[in-house]
C-alpha cells in the first residue's frame, strides 16, 4: 500500500455468516465511511467521485446476485494503479462449514444461495467455490471459526484499523494441530519435534508462558536451535515482504495441543522481533 495514498479503501468480502457485518460495524465505530452490499457495477463510478468522501472507506461486497460482475471486481482489485492511488486492501472472511451451519441454525437466517431444493451445506460450498478467486487476491484472510464477536472486533481494532498503512502487520499465532491448523496463516511451522512438556507430569497443567515450562524448554538444545533458526528465517524474509509493500503476514507455530511448545516458541520469537516491529501481534489460539 502506498503511504502517499489520499484514501484508504478496504473491501470486506467473504463467506456469508463469517462476520462481514461485525467488521463493517467495527470500522464504522472507528470513523470509517462504510457501505455494505455495494453493487459491483457501480464501484468504478464511485471511485471517480472518491474525493467527495472521507479518507477512510470500507465497502462490503456480497456475492449474491453479483456472480456475473465478479470478473470486473477481480480486475479492479488487480489494478496496481488503483492500489497505489487509493491504498486499496481486500479483507476476506471465512469459516469452517460446520461453524457456518451452526450460526445459520442459531440465527434462523436463510443463506443467500440456498433454496427449497438446495441444502445449506451445498449452498455454502457453492458460495465458497464462487469466491475462490477473490480469496486468493486477499491482502488479509481472517478465519472466524474460533472467533466470537468480541474477538473479531478486537482483531479489527488491532490489525486493520490500528495499522500504519506504510508498515507490514505481522501476526505470530500459536496453535494445536489436534484442533486444526489456522486457514489464514501464510507460513506454518511445526514444532512437534521438540521435547514435549506434556509428558512431564509436573508440567502438564502449565502452559508455555509459565516459568516451569519456560525453564524446561530453555534447557533443551533443540528448542534453542528451533527458535534461533526460525528467527533467522523470519527476520531475513520480512525485509522482502516489506519491500513488496505487503500489508499483512500471519505466521503460525504449531505443536500438538497448542499449549506448551508452540506458545514458548512464539513468545521467544516475539521477544526478539518486537524491537524492530511496531505492528507485531501475538495470539495464542488454543490457550
């Protein structure tokens, strides 16, 4: 994103029921001019009058009844001149099918792609397929499977609205493979090869943030080697992502349960990266 851009335009899209309205409401509370379900065919016309609107704009895109206009939207987002002139970003929201189905069941709302002859899960899969190309272009993907409304609002505050547009926002996330890897991670590193504090009966109920586990892993040469080599890799390649004006980067560190080794490694990386990173966010998903 260009730091000289006069306007910051954020497109919010994704699967129905994944939390688009929450993101838009949060941005609106933070002073963004928000428009939901904007017709794709009118976006170019809207951009021609951009100077008449506030500097920060969020546009919600609903794919329902706009399938034929999707190629136009994709071309618009791919246009590098638009990106540089407006500071354009695309945020894509997704979630697992079973969570989306549960949300629709709880709210008793009808999925926009469903009808009397099409089951809900098929409707979700159809929408997911339609939006594949859009998801691939996203600057930031947010998996809301394990996020409640408050978690999502906090993420928007810290990661989207609170970001200096000239800086790369880096998120380090620890997780447990037994609960599934995060869908929105750009890099995933597996630290299950490290000695596992879980098998030490005196350590099992602690986490990677407790001194007992930290002291145990500090005494493991493999843990030091893993942390040092990951730091070397990440710190070197972050420079190249910065040079490409990348807006967001999510790095996942996983162990079996997401409580000990992955938490320890993420906190070790954060301690050495934080000195050079104003936009560093730490999340321990499964603590």
